[in-house]
């Protein structure tokens, strides 16, 4: 197994034949009825029942998607919702995902001053050092926020370089409100997100972070919602892997997703969350023999869609 | 008790006679020897012992500072370090602080797209809704990050307005690396942090957020490290409470702290962390009869310092 995260992710994408990371944002009220109707799991207002239900759902989803995709993205907000019980479930799911051979992206969006980033990077990215937590695993990569400065994130970069982990800095997010800040433009017409991209590209090029396939373990989050921005960012960050949210439910387009990839079809991993994990709710898949089959078909169809987008 | 967070904080500051929030960033290796030498608490590499030691220390600190300051700021990174056990301790400390009549600022620096902010704001700011968590309390206020757009933080604003809670958006952070992003300047010479300040000021002026003392429950984090920036930000955000880190250990100056206040001495709350909670390590206080006395004297001295800064 490659020791650089970018290499490992690229090899996983090749092996599975799809540059897709399935997002897990589990919400109790949208879980399949068969789970919610289980009498031990059917209390939304009891954290233990709710967490058990979400854990059951999430492990089943991961088993369904593992043959088809290289990575899973766990949105920690949906676990923090259940306080410490949710956090315990989050780390258990990291272990399950690891057993299934998936690369695990902890979608935690952390950032603070460097002293605090040192602490955040220990729990969210580094391999645990506690004697009573020997079996615990941290994710293979995390998302972080650039507002405190890219250099302020150095503790994350150090751990990534030392322990074969990855980081995705939010560069251009997929939500419409992002323009308020990210489109702030300087006298040369350069937007803030382009400036962030330049900083990411520069730091990511450091030898300790570069893998053997031309990409860095320092990646960027680039929404699939603006094809022009994606195209431009692809040029500014030639050795940066893009984590691409917003495709599907958030109104992202095939054009914008295409622009996140290089001509050779590498350079990005598209995340799909609600369109996959809640596929059984959609008109397209609700006739499936089971909720699991709906999810499986949705991920297979998405693989084909992305192949078509890439012209493959 | 006032139902607007800004009113409550201002009343607390007046009652205690000091615009200070003590920060709790507990690190095991810096705990007083008397705690670390307790044989049940002396294992840094066991999360249970370490969390018990940190919890013991933190509750003692809070009892010492409660007569002198209005607020405590809990940096969640130092609890996340211990995974779910740390998070359980974090919420227990919120309860302890509440029993002591302190306003509690959860220093969590969260932000994401609005759907996810909806979920984050539920666990970090809203009163819990779970039937098995009836005694649980969430902090009175949290820190958030502006990079996804100020409007993306709307779920936090809604909870603040509905439940009498507060928010501090990071505007100008105290770390030197901040300039990489926050000083990005547009064609009119406006820096990004000033732009962020304008957005904060505008949203904070909404009637649902304004209190009776001329301040909004939507505040801003403004470092005490740049007097000119602080002065300018004080003008851009006339009804915004500043949470001011960086005074003391991080090299902040009295001038910069002064500039965060209005002429009438209101408008800001200065945070002090390591200089207070680890006072017993410093040359100035290490002759104290106990670590507790050192901490108490440090907070009393800081009160006087800030009074002097404010010319009171």
C-alpha cells in the first residue's frame, strides 16, 4: 500500500474504476423504514437508539458501496449531533470503512491558530497514541478551512507528510452564499479563492507532500457548481487533487465536474451523498426490491454517469 | 436574566467588574503536579485518567475565576483530543460553568454549507432536544468561521435569536499567518477582514438579534495583536461585541486591546488563557502558597491591568 495519501487514493480510484467518494450525512428521519421500525432503534429522541440506527445504516451503506468506490466521506456534524455517543460511532465507522479497504475522508472542516491546529490534527488525522485506544483509527484525510492562513494549517501538513495522510483545504465551496467571501477580488481581478488556490498549490508542491503519481497529499475542495471557476482552479493547482462536492443534489453540473479533472481523467474525486445514500426515496429507484438494491443501483449508475462525463 | 446574549454578557461584565473571559485549553503536561501525581490521574497515555485529571483541573479553575470574570471560553480542540471521552467532559464542564453563573463560550470555530450548519448549530448551540439528555446544556455562545459566507451561518443566527444565545464570527484572528488570507485587499484598499466586519455588522443589526444595551448577539473575534485594525473594526462594527484573543501570551498589546473597546469602556471581552490557567508556571506567581492561589492572583492582577488599559 502506498505511503502517500494521493498515491493511495489514485490507486483506489483506478482499482474501483470510479473517481467517487460517497458522503455519509446520516439523518435519522430519512433512514429506511425497515431500520426505523426495528423496535430497539425506533426512538429518534433517544441518542442511543438514534445512534444505533444510524450506525446500522452507515455500515450497511459502506458494505454496498465498497466494491464500487475508493472512498467514503464522513460528515462529522451528523455525528456531533449526538454528542459523545455520536463521536464514538464516528470512530467506529472509521474502523469499519478501513476494514472494507475504503479511504476515509473525515469531513470536519477544522481550523484555528497553529497551537490549536496542533491539537485538532492529533485527534482528527494522526494515528492515536493512547495506550487504551490501541485499536482506534483516525481517518486517512480531513477537510480544513483556510481562513486562519494556509501556513497556520502546518500541523496538519506535518502529520500528513509523516503518516501518509491527506488534507483537503476548502477553496471554492459549493453553496451559493460562498460568493460573499470567496469571490472577494483584488486590484488585479484575482478572487480570494484563486489566491487560496495559489497558496495550496505552492505548499502542496513541497517534496515531503508529493506522491509518485504527480499529485500532492494536500488537496482542495472545489464545488461542482461553477465550471469556469473549476477550469481556472484546475490550471492554478496542477498537482492538487480536488474533492468535488455539490454534484447532483446541490445543483452541480456535469460540465463543472468535468472541469475539475485533467484531460487524462485524473485529478479529482466527486462526492455524492444524498443522491446515493437516500436513493430509495427517489422516483428513479423507489421501485427497487429493497433499499439496499436502490443504493447499489444508484452508485452503479453514478459510476456510469461520471464515466460519460469523462468521455470514457 | 436577560434573554439576549449580549445583554446577559454585558450585565455579567458589569457585575464582576471585568471584561474578561478566561480560556480553558487544558493540556495534561502542564497540569499542577498535585493533580498529575494523584495515582488515579497520573497516566497521560490513558484517555480516562487524562480526561479525569483535566476535568478536575478545569472545574477547580472555574471555581477560582467565577467571582472575578463573567465568562469562560472552552476550546473544544483540547477535549476532542480525547475522542468521545473528551466530548463528554466538555459538556459536563458546560454544566459546571452554568452552575457557577458563568457565560459559556464554546470555542468550536465551526462552519460549513447551510445544511450542515443547521446540524452543527443544533449540537453546539441549541438546547438539547433528546429525552435521555434532559440535563445536558449547550454553551451560551460559540465561535464560527466566515469562509463559507456570513449568510451560510444563518442556522446559528436563528438559534441565537430564538434561544438567547450568541455567536462570535472570526473576523481578524490573532495569529501571524492570518495575513495570508485576511489581509487580501480589493481595488478600493479594503481588506477581507474589513469586508467580513461589514457583513457581520449588517446581519447583527437585525432587530431579532439586537439587545437592549445597544449590542447584538452576533459578535466578532478580533485579535489584540494589531491596534490599527482593531480601531478600524471598532468603527465598522458599532453594535458588535468583540471577543479579543491574543492578549498576553500571543504578544497582544494594551493598545490593541484598548482599541477593541468604545470610549465608554464597553464593547469587548478580552480572553486570557495560558497566562491565567498556568499562572503557577510563571516566574511572577511560582512563589504562591498553592497553584490555586497563583491562578487567583493572576486573574485579580489581570482585572487591574485591563482596568488600567481602559483608564478606569
